[in-house]
C-alpha cells in the first residue's frame, strides 16, 4: 500500500488574508482537506475542485469527529497514496492537537510536514488593539488552556496569578467565572485589566474590557460566546490608545467604571 503525505496546516485566526503562502500551497496540492469549524470558508476556495473535503468541526462538548476518528481519517487517506491537508484554525501546535496527530502519523511512518499558522492568541488581541508584550507592562507571557487540569490546581493558579504579567486564555469562555475567581484567589489583583474578544480578526469581532473581577459579568451582559480569546494583564489598557481595527462589530468597555472596585 503506497503512502501519501500529510500537511498539518495552520489556517490562522480567521481573516483569510492572514493565511500564509505555504498554507495556500498545501491547500492547492491537497487531494483531501480535513478542516475544522474555525476555518474560514473563504480559504477553501484555494482547494482544487476535485479534492475531497471532510469537515471535522468541534463545538464544546459536541464533536463531529472525535480526535481518534480524525487520526484514522488522516492515516487512511494517506495510506491510499493521497496528499492530505489537515487544516486547523490558528497554529496546529498551539492547542490544536497537531502534536497528537504528528505523533500518530509518525507511529505509522506516514510522512508529514507542519505548516505553522498565526496563532489566535497573538493575532486576536492585536486586532483588538492589545499587544501581548510591551516593555512597560512586564516581560512574561503565558498562553493557557481554559481546560486546566485538576491536579496541582492551587499551585498552578498561584503561579499564573503571581508569576506571569500577561495571560492569554484559549477555550476559556465557559470557565470565565472560574478563571477570574481562581486568579484572584491566587493573588492577582481584582482590578487587573482584562478583555474577551469574540470572533477575532473577522467582521464579527466584538470586544469587552473590564476589571478581572467584573469581566464575567460584562461578558455575560454583552452575550459574548465562543470562539473567543481572554486576555488578563496591564497590556489591556493599551486598547484605548491603539484600537486600530475598524472592522470590529462592537465593543464594551467597563474597565474605568470597575477598576477601583474592591474584592
């Protein structure tokens, strides 16, 4: 049985113009494209007409295909001698399970290549006017999954709260109240500026800013939901100065109103 080739390709954060040249090349070369929910449909216009498209989108607690099934699809198509492009939102190795897929393909000796993409944890804050690093606001940055493990919870939250200047949470909207509470409990000031950005880099982008303590309330009031990126840190204050993205559908700022609240 011949072996094809698999590209683990990052599709970027949403705006199809942020797709890399190499990512476009993998789409044009593909016999099969296995793509996620957050992939902009415009990017699929680069695929040749005869290519097979397989949707494996995931909603919270509602997966079209489970990860094991996705792995099987990738291997089966590649073992048929086909070029497979596994298209993922953002970067395949940043909370995209690309690492798991790479390990699986390697175990079967199926050749593959990783095509990095622009991570939503960097691009989405940027489109909201929030640089994730800035010399005036500290030198440490952490990207964190909203699905934090239960083991060593107290130590992990304290390390995040006290040891990191800027925190960027992926997949955290359903856990926002817990994130806020545990960071404050771990020693982060309740007045720390925070933001949530929904559908970042697209025409559907909306942003809410507030204090860490108030962010869950403000997000709920604005009815923001997944997909969204959460940012916690002093860099959020810079949004007032460098909010450059004119395509944003709407924003809510409660930061100034709540910044002096006590816990």
